[in-house]
């Protein structure tokens, strides 16, 4: 079964570097580095706002937890918002592609 991970980054460079690391480690098959997103949040009792770069990553559910943990470890934020979930429906070809991921050795 296939899975997705979403995570915002402070900039494109950090997003690209970590996506490449996860690709090298066979924890994801693809990262879509999206455009700038406006984030509005509460942090430490204060309201904040900033621009971030959103990234959507494709993996398989078998290694989803491992990929989420590794992304959290690599991320530059103190508390990164790393969200992962399994997909309810996946095209046959994409499912076969993502099933080949083995999670490497970290």
C-alpha cells in the first residue's frame, strides 16, 4: 500500500537537501517541492506567521513510520510538522513503483 508525507520547510534549499537524502536512503520515491505557502500558527503561546515551502513525498506504508522518523531527525526545525498517512486509492503503476522501496539502512 502507498503512503504520503507532507512537511513544510523553511526554504527550498533545505527541502531539496533533505528530499535528496531520503531518496538516497530509499525512504521515498519522489518529493514534490511545492511553491511558497503562508503559514499562520500558534507557537509557545504566541501567534506567528511565516512563509514556508511545502513538500509532498511519496513512499509505501511498510516504511512510512521509518521515513517519518528519519525526516523528523533531519529537519532543521525544533519541532517539525511531519504528517504521514496511507493512501486509500492508488493507481496500479504507481503502487508497483512505490512497493519497490526498501527503506535502506539508516
